[in-house]
């Protein structure tokens, strides 16, 4: 099937789905300062741009060997993009850009996570506020199957900007909003019981007296249709382990494949960026549409905010 | 314990977590910061652990179908 024909088929098929999109707006309590960080965030691609990108991509993968995943659209299936057998997580040049000022919105809503596993091991991850004391992240940041289950403690540091440690109380230039130690989490059975990466998402609930979200704000949430997601240029920012400790790095790229529960893109990522928000910036509004979870070949991936994820998050955000 | 399998997912915490498909099912693997990663006996980087890559892991059982990796050989 020709790529253009496929695209038109997808557009037609998701028209009904598009009508069911759900949006929950974010909150930015602090006025002033640039809304932009290291570079202008990207807006939605036009369909023409998306099609050009898809055609370019298809040209690139003409000699591909592997096929995985099915793009399901409103009850029927179309052929998935063919997946080339390439072996990079950083796709080509590393395009990540350091966020210099993490005290402006939305960068301050993004959190460095220091995770203490039940067996004593330490991990680094990323999260993002979605409510006054609720931080969205990956399921594997709070429930670690190889390390004994639920994290013993997670230190949540909004807008961290380097430094080896935060002061035990108050704020500092590298921990501009201090931190909160959390021991309460919520995830779903699909991840906790079934170890299914399609359900790899969770929230961290901060202590009731540490509603740091009221200070830093949060981005909104969006459950977008497949038609809106394919080709969409999205942003992600997090705390990779291969960069100076506790520094935040941003990147953006297009969504190249979508399933009912996953998003795939070539945003450059590394270990430590699990749980990073993947968001759309459109008409001055930011809405998280996925939670970064995995590096892979050829795509990196996120848990998609679909109907049930969106409904869960809306229910959890005001815990 | 030593198991062999194919990488299914690379979870991007730091250090990484993996799921691999072995002969007797899906395993979850936790790496240490000092987990030794090798290819044909030579040191390799964590970035070389990718989906679809076959690996052998020496490590400690940490739960049902769960392992903490002391070393990983890229096969």
C-alpha cells in the first residue's frame, strides 16, 4: 500500500477516535520568566510535514529486516512501519540540550528521582508533577521487579540543576525547591503483577505536608487519538545518568509509531530518563501525552496516555 | 546463576533494568553501576545492550524470574 494511501486511511479511520480526545490542563503558579528553556519547544507538525517525514523514513528503511508491532486503528489494522535492525539509542548525533535554568516553567515541574530499592540498590529516574503532591513516572521506577518490589524510598527533587547533593533542609541553587522523600506510590496490576511493559507507569505521592506541586506547577494531560499522535513533534526532558549528576536535558522529535498503549520516537535518551514526561506544546499549552520508559532499536518508547491511563491519572492527580 | 536470553526491553533507569526472554520465560534483570559488560571478552558499554540482542548473564537470583547482574556477555 502506498504511504499516502495509508496515511489517508489512518486519517479517516481515526476521525471518530479524535472526537474522543481528552484534555486536562496544567497549572503554572509562578508568573514571569521565559516560557522557553534551552530551545523553542516544537509545535505540532502539519499533515504534509508528517507525511514527508514518514516517506523519508520509509526510504531510509527500505532494506530493513525486522518487523514488529501492529498499528491498530479503530478496529482494523494497517501495516506497521518496517523496523530496521539498527543498534542505537542515541540516534545519530546526540541532540540533547542541557536545560540551563530549571526554575522556569515547565522545566521546574520535572523532577530528578533518587530511588532506593528494597534490596538497598540505588537507581536514578525522572518524574513530572501532575498535581500538588503527585509525580508521574514509569512503573519500573517505583516497582522494581529485580530488586524486591516497591521502592523503599524515592527522593523527589523538582527542577534539580546539578550538584552532588541537596541541603538537608531548605533550598539551594542546585535544588531550587528542596526535595521531598516519598514512600507512597500507585501503579497498576499490569505492571506490578504481570510485568507488562505496556502498563509501565505509576505515580509517586509526596507527604501531605509537602505539596511542592503548588510551587512548581504541572503540565496538563492529554489522551490524543492515533491520528493526532502520528507525526506529532513532541518534547521530553529528564535526568540522564551519562551527563553531570543531577542535570536536566531536553530533546524533541517526531512520534513515528503508535500502538494502543505505546508511543515510539527518536528522541535521544539514556538511562536515568525513565519516567520523563513526553509532551505536546501547542498554542502555548503543554500536555503530557506519554511517559518515557525504554530505549531500543530503532525507537525509544513511552507508555501512551490512552483512555484508561488518562482516567487513572486524572483520578490520582489530586490524591 | 547463568542465564541466556534475548533482550526484550531496556528500561532506562540508571543503572539500566532489562527484561529478557530466556528458554524458560521472561526474566527481569537489574544492573549494578559496576556490572561488567563484555563482547567476545572485551569490555563493552551499557549502550550496546539493545532490543533483540542475545546476552548471557551471570548474577544472583533476587526473586522469581529476577536476577541481579554481576556480568553480561553480549553474544
